[in-house]
C-alpha cells in the first residue's frame, strides 16, 4: 500500500519531520538495514584482524594500503552519479503514473453524447465504457504483477465481468504475436459508428469528440506498454551506478579503519572503533535503494502503484456515470446568492481570522507614486511644443562623435528623453547654460545652416517623396546655436550633471 504522510506535514513546525523518522513501512531503514548489517559485520572483521592477528610489519603494509584506499574514495563522484540517476528515475516514475489510463473524461463524453433512456441506449453506454476498462485491465495485466496475480488468465477477466464469453471467443480467434490490449478499443470505435448510424449519437461532431477521447485513452495504454518495454539502459544502471556505489564502500571498508601511526612517536588519529562519518555516508546506498524501489513502480513494494484499487475505482465510477447518472439531474433553482451583488460564503470560528487579512491587490497598490503634487498633475502632449534634439552619445563622451554631423543633427535625431519646463518668457532653458559661445564655431555653424537651408529649398515638397524624413518644429535661433555648440563641444559628465540640475530648477 502506498504510504501517504501528507497530513502530517501540512503545517510547517519545529521538528515537523521528527514523527516521520519512526515509521518503519516504506522507510529507509526497511530498505537499507540488510546492507547496513553486512557492511558493519565486514568492517568489524577487518578491524579485529588488523588489531589482533597482524604483525607489526603487516600492520605497516596494511596502513599504506588503507591510506591509498581512503584517497581513492575521493575519486568517485558519488553525489553527481547518484543525484543524476535518481532524478532520472523519479521523473520516469511520475511519468508512468500519469500514463495510467483513467476513464473520467471518456465517461463524461459517453454520458452526454450517447442518447437513449431505453434498454438499447443503456446497453450502448455501458458496453462502450466496459470496453475502455477492459483495455486498461489487459495492459495492466502485462505490466503489473499485482494485476496479473489478480487476473492470471483470461477466464478470470471474463469471470470478473470485464468481458463476455462471446467477446472472449472473438478475442482468442484474433491471432497476433503482439500484445492485444488494443482490440477492445477497435470494438469501441465500431460500436460508436453503429450508434451514430442508429441516431444514438446525433451528429458527427459528437462522434468526433468521442473518438478523440478514446484515442487519448488508448495512447495512455500504449505509453504504459512502452515504458515497460523500453527500460533505462542497463549499462547505466549496472556499471555507472551500481558498480560505483559498491566500489566506494569496498574502499571504505579498508580505508576507513582506525590505524596506528607508521612512525614511532607520531600522533595517530582518534580511535573510535565505530566509523561514524562513514556510516552517515552509507546513505549513498540508500539513494541507490530508492532508485531500485521505484524504477519499476508496478511491483509489490510499499510505494508501488495501487493498480488493483485503480481498476476497482475506474469500473465503479465509470458505470455510475454512464448509467445511473444519465439524464438524472437535480432541479435547477436559484442559488443562495441570487439577490446579492457580492457573494460572501460564511466562515467558521476556526477560520474567522482570515477575514481580517486584506486581499492582495498588487505589489504596487500601496506605493506612493509621487510626493510632489506638481509632478502628479496631468499634462497634454501637444505637437506644437518644440522638442529639444540632443544626441545620446554626447551625454557620455567628452568629445563629439565624428559619425554624427552638425547638419544631420540639425535636421533631426531621437527625441530627448527629458521634458523641459518653459521659462516665464515662453522659451526653453538651455540644457548647458555654462557653455560659452566660440566666435569661430558660431561662424562655422551659420555657414552650415545657410547650406542646409539651400539644400532643403531644392528638395521636392511632394508628400510621400521622403517617407522616412520628418520635419521637426522650429526652435529659436539662440536655442539652435546652443544645441549645435553642445554637439561640437560636449562638456564632461560632471558638468553635465550639474548643468542638468540647474536647468531643472524652476
């Protein structure tokens, strides 16, 4: 029986796992105690031979061998090998459980789409779901020892009611060298097609839905078969893991003995007679036993799957769904919260404290967006407001980039990411007011502006002739000169920060 301890660890508390340490069934002690007893017995025998039977010369030779074995244990990567292997086994173990076919979806489709309250409709629904359960029983008989012991022959399957005598004869008359778990699924499809012709299934959409659910059910049966057929490569289980673990503890038997010093007068290690640290490392073998137990979860170990219970459950709930529950509905009435705008189910006294906790509305719900009231005012984005165009590279480099010319910069670039507040006279402040105007630079800028205006005058003005070029709003002459001066003669990063702070001051 599967060991379930979920309730005992529902709440985290001090020593919460301490109660689990005393369970015997399904525990590591039950898995490991035999190997542990063998290891301790062999260790005690070697210790007695070393202490009582060896001569001084033999002890010196044994000490050298033991030291070599102790160094060799560090060469075996036990944590990596076992960790990767057990992770692979656990993932495969859970995937096998999710591949066990459950008829829940299929029985809902049958109950809603195969109609008829008469005896013929009832027979159709019960037969369809019985074929699905029969297919699951057949595949589980071939992979699970528990199910095979319950149904050792096909006569036991017939006696259990999963198959009639006529179906048994049909089943045995179909010869195949392979597993025949798929035969009931084919019977299902033929019977569903007959129900469609008889009008029990009213349209092709319902038939298609029924076939899709059956294919999903059959695919899970097929996955169980393939998981049983295709195992983890034997060379991995045999050599990489098993030999590594047994070699590690074979070296520990010799290398972890408490030895006398080689040289007279040399201080030896503390003689504790029992290797406590090695016994803790013995749980590496427990890792291997865990993988050994769950590598095939269809056996009879403590934590193997309860396949017989699943068969009982699936047959009972599926027949109940397609027969007793067909068109057997409770009356549809107004619910308790019909006249209430907000439904609030009651709490018990044990859970009343939960009502005092506020609902989670988002991590930024209680954050103060802006303490400055002026920054919280709404403003409209007006296209008439001129945008200051400054190149991005000039903010980070002391010298102007040769790749950006003054002419191209004056036409347009990416908009500056900061918003500048207008001054009292309606103009915009210079981002770098401390930049002095060089007469030579100003003359050079004016010359390029004249050439730029002449080139723009000669350009075509037909709409769409230059789809990628957008004319920026005109700024004042002083502002344009200041910006062009910034492009040619960019200040340092320290002066940029100081100038920007002054420009932002009202």
